[in-house]
C-alpha cells in the first residue's frame, strides 16, 4: 500500500463479550490516535449508527451491514457453515476482496480461525496458523507464539512459527536480527521431548538468530525477542500472566485499604502504583495476529474494553502499514524444504 493512502481496517463490531458497547468506543479512540485510519464497521447498522459519532460517518468510518452474529460459545464448524452473513465473515470477506488492508475481531477464536482459513487461505507451504502477541516484562515486552491455535504441533510446524514470528518482528519493530528461543523445561540440550529436540535442530538450520532453549521465567525476565512454543503451553503461559497481573493488582489494593494509615501511604504512593498497574495492564498489549494466513487478521480479547480494543486496532494498523504478510511470504520462500516437510 502507498504510504499516503489511508489504512483501511474491517472491524467486526458485533464480536466479543460486550459487542458494540466496547468496539465502537474502541474505534473512536483509535481514530483519535491515528490520523491515517479509515474503519469499515461491520454489523447491525442501527446499532452502529446509534453509537458512533455522526461526524465520523463517511469521513473516517464506513458502515457495512450484516445480519448475523457468531456467538462466543458457537461451534466453529456451525459458524462457518450457517452464518455466512455474520459480522465476522463479512469483515474477513472485505479483507479478501481488497477493500480492507487488515481485519480485527474480538469474536469466537475458533470460529475466527476457521473462517480465516476458509476465506483467506493459508500462505504457500503453511499448514497451520499461529497466534502471536506481545507479553509485558520488566524491560519492554516479548512476543510469544503459538498462544493457543494449535495443540500437538510438529517440529516442522514449530520451525515455521519461528520463521514467521522472526519475520514479523523484523517488519514491525525494525529489529535486524531478533533473537528466537524455543520454550522448554530446561535450557540444557538434553532436556525436553522428542518434538522439541527435533524442532530445535530445524530452527538452528533456518538461519534465524536462534539462542536455544528458554524456560518459563525467561518470558518475563529474559532478553530473547521471540519465544516459540506449541499452543497448549503458550495459552497456559498467556492466561497465567494475565491472572498473575490481576492478582497482584488486587492484593496491592487490598493491602493499602486495610486501615486508615495504609490508605494515607497509598495516597502518597499513588503515582508509583498507577505506573506499576499500567505496566502490568494486559489491555495495553491486546491484539494477537494470526500468522500463516494470506491476510492480516487480528484477534482481540473477547472481554476487551474500549482501551484494549483500540490497542488491537493499533496492531492491525501497524501490520497493514508494514505489509507484514508479504514480508512473511518472502521469508518463507527462502526455506522451501522446511515448508515441504511440514505436517
């Protein structure tokens, strides 16, 4: 896309636990942040027009009507087969047709993945998509994939994840040689199961800046830029980090309100506490890209509020403006043997 052209994002307005009450304010927040953004809002037209600022319609926002909604507990196969006019499906169709440069949804993850695979198709040589997102740590952040799209990934699939993630970081963050680690139960060469050991050898041969095995604590205190793992372990790590951050915030609040003297101490420490809470706030890191699809599809957390959804829109905008999908295509084309061997 031309750098002077607006970034066009298809937004599934009806997805998620909160729906338009979160997505529309999130869109308005994102439009305030990014002057180059144009959003195609997909969903119930009445619900959209009743919530969006009138001044934005036809200038920064286009309304695309759909008549169905994929429920959060709906079976992916049923959503794919029977809800062809859902806000999720129509939004992804806009990406396929070229009317949008990227797509954002906070809807049903399984349905989003199934629909994405069916409509967008996979990149050549890639069999499975992977969910990648940034997680906060003491200094900056770390990207982790896969965060739940696959269970039981083969060694070749894990190596593909490494290639795709490494290419994404080079594009989005301007890193010339991002470091890549493989999540394991120990850093020693003899640790891990056969799948992890075989994946390690493939990643070594791929030419990425592979630092070897990393452990769970390296997610939060290590210096590696990208951590590769199967979706089973990745999703556990993601939910654990979110739960830990929420628990710490709750404990700190409870302790400062335990008695009047602590309340006073809390008031004095409030600037520091706000800063700590902001650094741990998972909403600031909302927006996970589904790598491996032939299009930039971003998954927002189902329970995202306006702030979190705006950040997911920011991820999609950056992916579109940096042309991440084509960058990944080129990176994968340099490793035809690895693609051919994937299972």
